[in-house]
C-alpha cells in the first residue's frame, strides 16, 4: 500500500480527514482523478477500502475456533433469539454482535418507510428490472467483482445468487420488513455475516493481494453498493417509466439506509440522503479502477443467467431474451460502461422510450384485456425477477466454509 498524507481541504468526517491514508496500489491513479473532483469524498472512500467490519470480522475469527454446527447455532440464536441460554457458551464476540444488533440509531423511524414501501409495490417490476439491468451490472464495474470472481459465487451459482438478491429487495419493502427480526432485517444482517465470513476466508488465502486491492468486500465497496441500490436504482426506475414523489423517494432512501446500517456500513461511509448518495456513487466510481476482466465476466454472466431465473430453458428463447436485456441494460448504464464490460454492440437511441411505451401497453392489457397479454421479450424481462423471488421462503444462516463456491457447503 502507498501512504498519502496530503490533507483534504474539507472532509465528510473529521477523524477520516486527519488519518494517514493507506492506499491500495491499484487505486493510486483512480484516486487522483477522484481527488481532483472532490478531495474530501475521495479521501473518505479510499480510507474505507482498507476497512472491513471490525465487530463481525472478530466474530468470524472467534467462531472459527468452534465447530461449524455450534457456529451455526450461535449465529441463529444471536439473530433470532438473543436471550437464548445457548449464547452463554458462545465466544465473547457474539455478545458484541448482539449488542450492535440491539442498538437502533436515533435516525431510524419505521413510520418513514411507508412511502418507500408504497412506491415499491406500485412499481416493483420496474424496480427489479432496474436492479438487474442497471444496479447489479454497475456494481460489478468496481473491484468488488474481484472477490466474486475468485470465489466463483456468480459463475458457479449465478441463478441462486440472483434469486437471493431479489428476495432481499422484496423483503425490505414488505410492511414490517425492517422491524427487528422482520425478514428484511434478518436478510440484511445475514448479508453482513456472509461478507465477514468471506473476508475471513480470504485472510487465510493466497488469492487476495491486500496491498494492491485493499480489504475484500470493504466498507467502501459495500457503502458504494448501497448508494447504487438506493439512489441509482431510483434513477434507473425513472428511466424505465416509474413515477414517484419526492416524499416517496426520500422514504425509499430511508429503507435502504437502515438496511445499509444493518449490513455493517460505518456511519462515515453511509449516505445521509438522496443527494449525498448520488455524490458517493459518483466519486466512488471515479475512485475505483477501470473495470477489469473480472467485471466483464461477471456482468455478462449476470445477464445471461437472467433467462434461467425466469424459467426459460429453450436455448433460442434464452439467447433472445438475453439479447434484449443487453440492449436495455446498455441504454441504462450508457455506452462507455457497456463497452468497458464488453457488451454486444447495439444501438440505444429510443430504446428506453420504446420500453416505456411497451410498459404502458402491457399494463393496459394486463388490467383491461388480460387474455391478450402477449408473451413478449418485454413481458419476460418485466417479470423474470418476480417469478423466482420467493421460491426459497426459509432464511438460513449457514455461512460459506471454503473460499471457492464449488467446494463450499451451500449457503
């Protein structure tokens, strides 16, 4: 890592601004371009590329000393029943983890989530389509793709991974989903634990170069991801024809902010509101190195796995739908990013306008003339995430036990 002691003129966090900057080598050039735009945010982002989740990282270290069966039991009890006598025999880090879960930030207001829940259910298909064609793909343009690529999680179990993303999104926006021990609450905590476990597995693996890449699944990367799932998601939804008020927008952001907190994002890396999230997203993209081979592989694998999630098994139909998703996704993320990800060439002029027109037509047929609803590429794309989202109704807390997905137990 490279030390950069230059001070930003202003900062998002006083302690972050004062700390020496330990910079992963691969971020040196990209940091300079981000620093030229917003020194404080760039510095804060780079600082968090070397930060994981201290509470959960220690939890994984201590759970590594007990059997997998006991670790699973301790984790489940900590999340679902923190008063369980079983936890008296748990490692000390479990208590610290439970204490964090039981501490609700003062800014959390469950009533403020209602508008976001309403907006999601009014247009859940646009939200889920925006996730697949925009947010997840853009997420893989960052170095987070490297950890997914090395573990093989998306290559080996891409359909399961996509279904888990869908499930998390839907559960967050069910009424009461973020109440303590609601399904959205529990799934957010589960994600935090999985990230910590993956970091622990990488810590004993030769596959990760911390000096060059920073911490796997770092606070910077997870903080960036949540800005994508919230503010960037809303931008993509609007481009697909969704409509929402400013109050609903702010409520949607509040839902994701609390989910981000539950996922272990530190306050200094967690957005405050819609505008702040967009700026973190913008500067984060500048801070991140240009997409590499891992990003190309994972983004293309994601799009090509989508027809399978929709239950389409016939090869020609799968290729046809994937081609359509590539075109819509290119229109959402822009030609520059699509080219970096080696998308198939296509024209995007008028694509989103045509999508919005198809969307209105499809809604008319579905509500007025349901028997005439066509099995079009639009219809398949618009519903492919919903049809599979709730196939797995139970919530398991099993964690991976090997760095490579194909050698790990299912989780």
